């Protein structure tokens, strides 16, 4: 089934489901460029996160997802139809990295959960440095994002969502670049520094606070990303 046909159907089903479960509030959507390649990096607290972030974005997107999903009889084909592509977790999956970089260079929006797995308790986990490699090598800006409340609707290990009566929140932050995150560090230290800083940014977003200053070495990469500039 072609993507242009299945996407609006899937989005209608997801939005309706979220409305019935408690609703959804989107903040900072204007930070997501309408055109050009962009890397979206949300926290990961529930299996509900991928569909929730997808319907919150103002444009179509691709997802990097664990390869086990694509072996499932129903969910696997659906994931591919909805622009998912597999990654071998806990390995340096160069094929997945190249696919993400290629999509970004082609002007696509790509969603990658930089923690690499769902958090069992909702706490933000360490960020995998591969996300900095993808952003640096593709030249695409990073738009950090946080999801709040999806773990209440669908807790870790559960398969059936529950109504909470409270909206889940999707909050997008201003775009940044890998270079801003890595600062003056070199080599592997640069990736480590960038991962730690991205984690601090996600923590700030969770609290609704501005990005940390990082000694004034970092700043947003564009003032009006929604224009596509």
C-alpha cells in the first residue's frame, strides 16, 4: 500500500485514539522546519511514543526502529509502510546509519530515539553517541523533543493503552547542530560531550526550561525554521 494513502488513514486512527485516551497537546511545533532534512530526537518512555511523535510533527517523517519489529507479522509490514527502517541495537549498524544520513541529505525528517530503548521508569537514559555522527555527517540540524505522559497511557511492558483523562504532551525545542553540541572537543570526546549536552537539553525541555548555556558555545541554528530556510 503506498505511503501517501496509508499515512492519512493511520494518522486519523492514531489521533482519534489519543483523543479518546485523554488528548494530546503539542508545544513548539514551529521549531520543526517544514522543508530540508531534520533529525528529531525524542526521549523514549513508552511504545506509544513513535505514533505520538509522528502525528505531532507538521510533516511526514521516517523512523529508525529496532529490527525485531520488522519480523512481526502485522506490525512489521505496517512499520515499513509508515516509513520505518531497521537498526540492529547495541551494535555499530553502519547500514542503518547510512540510511539515516541519506534520508537527511535528501531533505527528509528522520525520527531517532537517541536513548536506543524504552526507559523502564520514565527517567532519561544516557544518549548514544551515534546520533551525533548522523547529524554531523549529514549536516542536518537536530530538533530535540520530549514526550510527557505516554508512559501513563501505555506503561512499560503493557500492550493495552488506558484512558487517563489527561493529555499527553509533545514538546519540540529550537534546532541545534552537532557542532554546537560537541563544542571544542575532539575525536571520541566530542561525541561524548555532544551526547551529554543533548541529554541536558532534553532534561531542560522536560521541565519547560531554556537550553543550558554550555558556556555560551551553543545557540539555535535558525531563527524561523518553519519557513524552511
